[in-house]
């Protein structure tokens, strides 16, 4: 299990909103902190690693939960710059 410092809830938003909200939120973090982004948009599985590669932040991991009718994705991003 990955430990996050800050959580961002983007449930109900579709791409590109989770990425836009992540971009805004990560600016509030200090270097080395981990942001957990909750999303029910399956696109985050490809979009978040691509955004991390483009921006220089580190994709720490991606988890899926299937406790509800729709999967919930947890993307963990470490502020690297």
C-alpha cells in the first residue's frame, strides 16, 4: 500500500479534468510529497503516467478498487521538481 501525503478527489470528472486538477494541486506540495488522485475515469490509467513523463513528476503507482459498481482508480504521484 502506497502512503500519500495529500489526497485529491476527482470522482465524477472525465479527462482532462483529473489531469488539470492534479496539475493545480501538485503546485501546492513540497518536493518529495506524494499526491493520491482518486478517479473513476479509466482514462487516468494512461493519462497520468503520460502527464508525469511530460512534467517530470514521478508516477509511484496505480491501484484499482472494485467495491462499487464502477472501479475507482488511485494514482500516486510524487512531486519531483
